[in-house]
C-alpha cells in the first residue's frame, strides 16, 4: 500500500506486487534431481527390457533343445525295449554272428550266375 503522506510503498504492497516464479525456477536443484531420477528410471527400464528379450530368446532356444533331446530319449527307450526282446537277440545272432539253431542248416552260394 502507498502511504499517502509520504508516497512510499509499505511492506504489504511490495509483497502483493511481487510475482511468484514457478517452483522449478526457484529450485534448480529440485529440477536437476527430478531429471536425474527420470534418467535413472528410463535407463533401468531400458536395461531390463533388453535383458528380458535376451532371456526370452535363450528360453526359446533351450526349449527347442529340450524337445529335440526328448525325441532322442524316446527313440533310445524304444531301442532298449526292442533290443531286450528275444526275437531281436536272435536276429542279431543270425545276422552278425552267423549262428543257427540246432535243427537248421545254412547254405552258401559261392558263384551265383546271372541268367
């Protein structure tokens, strides 16, 4: 307010005329800290996203390996089951060891002639 007697501004009028500056202009430290926090959060999220994608690709690769190994295991188990049967053992003995039963005869043809 203006003191009419001497034309001077009083404290109340100076405070009323003073414009308020925005918060971040008054507190530059707060602005820098907020920007630093935002940057930290952004970098952290980006790093996590990249790591997540990398782990997803690795998981897919490992799942393919697991399925291939499972198929191989199934084949080996079937081979074990068939190799333990008496028919399979007999076939191997006949083919690889040239064994025969006591009541059988083997005939070898030495010179087969084509007609």
